[in-house]
C-alpha cells in the first residue's frame, strides 16, 4: 500500500492522467525486469565464474549489433569508437551484471527484486547531487514511500525463501 501511495503521489505532477500506451510500456518493463531477475537467478545457479555473463553478453551483442551496423555502418570500426564502446560495455553491462549475478547467487530472487526497486530513489539522489535536478516535496515523499515499502518487504522476508 505504501509503494502504491508513492506511485499515486508521483502521478500528481502529471495531472493524475494515465497514458494507456505509457501504462502498457510500464507493464512490459516490469515483466522484463521480472524475467531478468528469474533468468539471472537460474543462470547464477547453473553457471560458474563469468560463464553466464559471457553467454548473456554474446546474446545481447547478437541482438544489438545489427541495429548499430545498420545505423552507423563503418563508423563503428574507428578506434576511438571501439575504445568508448569498450568503456560503456564495462561500466553499463559487464560490471553491473556481474554484481547482479553474484547477488542472485546469494539472495532469493524476491529479495533481489525488492532491492532493485530502490534504483529510482538512487537515480533521484544522483540527479540531485550530480545534475542539480530537484524534485518537488511531494515527489520526494513518493520516493520515500517506495523506499520504505521496499525496506519493509525486504526485512519481512524469511531466510528460507
């Protein structure tokens, strides 16, 4: 209920109207996050070291590279682009996914999913500190509601789950 109240507070800034297409995208994103958590947990249980991550990155490359080549062609082969791409791959995929897989080996997927809900709060805090973006008081209260709901749900989880 606390998390739902936070979401309703966040909607307040948009006049309280829901865009049906936006709602469908939000539901699809939620389903994809759930799938990511369940597949990541299974991958963590069935692979060792970086084997699962290597497999995941290879599949992602097979899906993404054709779009990049179609959009940029030979510009992708320039050395500075390859170096920048390596940096982006490490910082946005390899390191975070490695940490995710390690966490999913040690904690239940349900707890991991709850903790992932804290990411928007961290994004808001980083936006405030790094970009000097600010939220309205009602938006900060909404973020705190979601964080409190996440903390309560994680705290209430039994160790055997």
